[in-house]
């Protein structure tokens, strides 16, 4: 019995492409996504995916005089970051560089969905909750969260510290916790 190739997931590909650029023209998206595929209905599938992403509030479309562009919304940026963390080929060096990454997250109740999204990303990046709004990790993902902070305008709501010094009791407790995982 012949195995079928899985259908390409245009939505994830679109989000990944838009996650790397401020905006992309629809023509460039078609060129990037369809040129490598031989599906006869690929163009239609791409348009359907774009419509679905726009309806979900993950992208927005802008028309210039000559072209149509798509870009991520705030929610779309969060989703693109989540996809990049989920991706099986995501590479990071698991060897500890001796530095601790500490993130303070303080978003008010009226921004609960943003707070929950950021907590999800922190967990996916290997951060552990120490106290109510304090997350810690030995993994080098601080640049990801610096970008999220900048993109979402979280000037004082998200604070990131990178240090090589913790008090001995705290470091021992956290190292023990990491070893149990």
C-alpha cells in the first residue's frame, strides 16, 4: 500500500516566515511556499490558510497601491514564538554556561491571556516557576524573551536578568530540582 505524503501545513509555515520579517507580500509568500511544492491546488490552499489566519486574528493584511502584504498581529507573534519552540529542529546548546536566567513577569488581571501565553512560552523554554512571578532557567533563551519583551512592548512588565551568582542555598536547591527532572 502506497503511503501518502502529509499535506503541507501552510499556516505554520506562514507564521514562521512572518516571524522573521515585519511584513511579507502575498507574492513573496506564494514564491516561498509554493515553488517547492507540486500540488495543483497549492495556491488555493495558501489563500485558504491566509484567510484562516486572518480570521483567527493571527495576521493582518494591508493593501498598498500595488501589492498586498501580510504581517503578524500581537497574538500572531506569540503563536510564531510558540511554534518556533515546538519545532523539533530547534537547536540550543544543552551544556550549561554557568549563568542563570531569571525572568520577572508581572501582567495585570486585565491582560490575563497575554500572561498565560507568556507562562506557556516560559515553560516550553525550560523555565521553572520559583515564586508567584519569578521564573528561572539555566538555558540560554534570554534573547527570545528580550525579543518578546520588545515586540509586545512589555517595558516594565517583563524583566530579564542573567547572572552567574546565586546565593549558595538557592543555587543548591535549584540544581537539585533540575537534577530530579
